[in-house]
C-alpha cells in the first residue's frame, strides 16, 4: 500500500458527526479518526475504493456502497460514526 493513500483514509473518518474525545483536529480544522479506526478501514479502502482516493467524499460513499463486503472492523467504525 502506498502511504500517499493514507490521508484520504484519515479524512474519510473525519466526515462523520460523532467525534470522540480521542480525536484531534488536523491542519485546516478537519478531524481525523483514531489510529485504530484508520487501521480498521485501510485495507477495505484500498481494496474497494482505490480509484476514489484521494477524494475523501468518494471514498466514504464507496465504502458505504460496499458495506456488505467490508471487514467487521471497518463496518464497526462506520457505524460508530453514524455512517
């Protein structure tokens, strides 16, 4: 996996409305998921949505479209953020 894809995955997790206290704003005021949340969806993002990276809105939409094929860990992350 290329590390240039990681920012898109990080921003993907920022799009939800339920931010935990463990999340910190990154530059530009955008929140990012915890390292554990990022890790949980990294594989699925690359596997199903690599053509959408780095557009975080498209990655999120793609993951939601592939929800039935996602790993349980990534599904749990999306659900915990109301996605």
